[in-house]
């Protein structure tokens, strides 16, 4: 019963961690989508040439640089969220490792308990055999004494009749 409760608690924690992990992945995917859109805007801004003879103006270059700065900020946010995602993954690995260690320790203790019970069972069987041997010896002694007493009584009555 206790094993079932511990198992269901661990399963609930794992589901919560998995949900948080999936939410984090969705957040990173949306940031990557934003980055892709920003990069598309940056590519378009590089092709914008509003100056004389089709050249870029300072305003075009500043606009491109601002978009590039937004891409860098978005990349930094992606790296932060990836770190959080990796931390979730590390936590899951640690929890799984801890669960495996706990289960293997429990298995070792169960095996030790079974071995101890088997040894106790063997000792009890040996004691039963010894007691049965003593019981049969006691039966022989009782039968022998009964025969001696019966023989003695018989001889006593026989000697009184004579």
C-alpha cells in the first residue's frame, strides 16, 4: 500500500515536471518563431535602399541595426530559456537516478530479508528434525519402561500365586 502511494506521488511529480518541461519547450519555440520573423524583417531591411541611386541611407542602416539588436536580445532570451529547459532536463535525470537508486536499495533490502527468512526457516526445520528424533527416543524409553513394569507386575503376581 505504501509502495503504491509512493509510486503514485512520484508519477504525479513526473507529470508536473513533464508539463513544465513542455510549457518551456513551447515558450522556446515561440521565441524561435519570433527570431525567424525578426530575421526576415532584417533581411528585408538590408534590401531597402531609399537613398539616391538606390543606396542605403543612414536611416536604413540604423533601422537594420535596430532589428539586428532585437534579434540579439531575442537570442539572449532564447539562451536563458534553453538554460531553464536544460535545468528541467537535469532535474528529471536526477529524479530518475534517485528513483532507480531507491528502488535498487529497496530490492537489496528485500533480498536480504528473504535470505534471512530462508535461513530462519532452515534452522526451524533442523530443530523440528532434532525434536522428532528426541520424541521417538522418548517413545522407545516409555515403551521399554512399560514393558519392564508390566513384566515386573506379572512376575510379582506370579510369585504371589505360587
